């Protein structure tokens, strides 16, 4: 019983009405399916389709905009690369648990891929170990991936995204669509190296699950660090001077990541709440298309 | 220094330990704490570390204050006491100075009165009276504990007994019948000066300064007067400046006085000089006081100053810490 996937789909229906869903579908198709000269079918235009794919003659004949579908040249394999360390069990900016947002994002993108017959897989890992669930093209498999993501707990080993990326670079062969599900990692030289290598191997989308704010009005009253399990005195951070320092440090950290991703041609979306997921992923695909 | 309720200490320490343990357990598993990742975004900031260091210092001060407060209050609750064993001196003595004011005695009388003028300044509860006699006895003042009045009277007496004095008004009434040093009558008058014995037991003594140079016919002989004294439970301490007897040839007058004094359970002193009066008077007073000493009493006095002072100090520290931490 694919309960997680059902939940994802119902949320997709809640957050995006039919048109927006179709939009997302078209966006995915035009970004990733690619086209060949082998004509497949004509179908009704949905917003998000490439304008140049519109078959104007057929449109003129029928009075409805139609687009040409070609047999895809590329069989796209979607590989989610997710940090499944205990960081993912921590709070997100919107107050939810980050893994819930990750599950939704993964479910939305995964079901888009499945709709287009693209298999989905998952590389997961933490500081101790990493592994992968190879790509398959059925919903039960996607459900399995979502379950793996959902199983993250605070008692899991600490997170190490760079190690997961390195595992991906070593073990995932062939060009894939890699969707990285990460939180607010601090980039260092090791991370930059592996990203550079991954960007050469694969097409990468970067979904950042924003961490809870630690200073200012949005901060939780009492927090503890999942890495060290020590308390974080967020109350102290109500001090305006300290909150200011914090905001600067966080902005600096994000700029470093954004610069690195941009340098490697990787599109980035920041998600802080499940309500941002559908729109955010649409924006991500749009940005990815422009970046190519 | 001892603790009266010492068993409170282990109990209290156990209670404090239990409270600390429970609080510690509770902070370990507080619900409502939000797990956050990448806390180094905040904790790596130098300004955060500074703030935490300050916070931690004040928390340490607060914790130390709380522990000190608990400890000192516990110590105070255990009642630190100072144990002391005291022999209470009962100050219920009655003393009548019975002075022979015949010519041969004035030196001694002056010394006796001077000593008691000094002693009376330290009296608390004792009563003193003064009777002088030669051929007849005159009560200068009866037994009283009005020390202001007594001091005034004794001062007058010292002046009057001084050899350089010109006025003999003080001795009025002591030559009403022929004779001199009618010592039996004098002592009897002094003994009559004590009120009848009542419930409260008071030590009664007569300081009798005389040389027993009897001239004339007294109503009471010395022996009879001593009998009266004994019957009235009065001890006679006799001071004789003119005891010229030796062990081999006892002075008849002196030995009579000595027998009379000792028969009342009192004492007899032959004076070498007037200067010796002081030490003898003190001695007599000491023995009289010693007779009345009660049973030794073990008293415990509370000594809460140190623990309560510490508690106050720790309260101040706690207040400062709370104020700073809440800031």
C-alpha cells in the first residue's frame, strides 16, 4: 500500500490545482525528455510546453493548440541523492521536520518522472555509510524510496552530505538526472571538488531544505543541536546585535553555496515548508531550463 | 561547636541530591525542545560564544549560590550550638557589716567599709546592711539592695571612720550606756537585723569587725549572741586587728571571739594590718558565694550567625545571577 506516495499525491492536489499540475508535467517533459526526429504523437498544449513544439498547422486545423511529441532520445534516470543522517530529522525553517519536506519534494519529482516513464532511484547516506536503491520505474519502488527518506530519525548517525556526493560520484555510472536533497550545508574545498566532478558526470538539481532559524523572531524558543545533542541557547540570539551577526553569517554561508552551484551550472531551490514544494519545484525546473 | 539535629544533614543532603538528580533528568529529556541542524551557523559566531560564556559564568554563580544557600540553610536547620558547662552563682546573699566603732577599731572599720564600698558596685541581687556598735548598736542602714543608696551610705561611713575627720555625728547613739565594745549586744543587734527566714533560701552572714575588748556589762554575752546567730542560720565572720596571742599563749579575748565565730560555722581572721582586710573580705565573699552554688548546668547556645550569614550572602549572589541571566 503506497501510503506515502498517496499522501504526496493528495498534497500535490491540494497545493496545485489541475492546471498547475499539468504545467509542472509539461515543464518536466520539455526540460528532461528531449526530442528526436521520430514523431510520437500530438497532444493538447499545456502551459510549460516549449512554444516551438507547437504544431501550428495542426493547431490551425483543430482550433486547439497542439504540440508535437517526439520519441525521447534520452531515457532519463532520476537519481535522488539525499542526506539521510540525523540532520534531516531536525526542524525546517517553517517549523516542520526537514525530512517531511524532502519526502514531498522527492514524491513530486518522482511521480513526475514516473509519469514520463523515467525510473527513479535513491542514493542515501550519512557519516558512517552510504548506499543506493537503484532506479526502477514503478510506484512501489518510489514508495520504497520515500519510506527510506521518511525513516530518518534523530538517533541516526550524523549527516555528511559530501560523503554521499562522493559515493554518488564513485558508484553511479552513466548520465543521470541527479536531484540533491540537502540542507544548509557549509561548502568546503572537498565539497567543491566532488560537486565539480558530479556536475561533469550528471545533470544536477539542488533542492535545499532550509534549516530552522536560530536567531531573531522566527527561532524556536529552545533548541538542541542534533549533531552534538547539546542545547542551543536560541534565547540569547534574541539580542539584536547577535541576531544581526547571525543573519550576516547565514547570508555569507548561502552566498558561498550559491556561487559554487552557479559555477557548476546547478539550479537551486530553497524549500522551508511543504506548501512551497510544488511551486518551488516548478521554479527549479524553469531555472534549470534557462541555465542550460 | 556541635550540631543539635545532626541527623538533618544526611537527610537534607539526600534530599538536595534527589532534587538535583530529578532536575538533571528533566533537563535531559525536556519536551518541547526543537532539534535543529547546523547549529554551528549560530554557535560558531564569536559574539554567541561570548554571550554563552557570560551566561555560563552567571549560571555557575547562580548554581553555586543555590547550593550554598541550601547547604547553609541546612546547616542552620541542624542548629549549630555551643555547649558550655556553667556553675551558676546564686546571687541571693544577705550581708550585714557589723562594725565595732570603739577607738581601737576605726582603722579596720574604714578598711572593711572601703572594701564593701567597692564590692557593692558589682552586686546583683545581694543585700547589704550596716550596723555599728560601741556600747549600744545603731543600725546605719538595714538590709537593702538599693545599691545607689548603699554606695552613698558607705561613702559617708568611710569619711566618718577616717581618722582625720572632725565630725563624730556618725557615731551618735553608740554611747548611750556606760561601757565600750559591748560585743555581745552588738552582734545580737546585727543578727536581729536579718528578716525572719521565708521561702526563698538566702545565705546570711555577718562581717563582724571587733577586737573583743569588752568593757562594761552587756545584756548578751558573746557566746549567747553567737547562739542567736546560729539559731537564725547566720554565719559570723570575725575580723580581729588586735590579736596579740600566739599558738602557745592564746589571747583570751581573741580566742573567745574565734570560738564564737566558728560556732556559727563562720570564720575568724586575725588581721596583721588594715591592708589585709581587702583580701579577707574577698575571701569571705567567695566562700559565701561558693556555699550557694547550684548544680552544674550544661547550656547550649545557638550559633546561627555563620550559616545564616552565608545564606544571606548566597541569596545576594543568587539575586545577582538571576538578574544577569534574565537579561
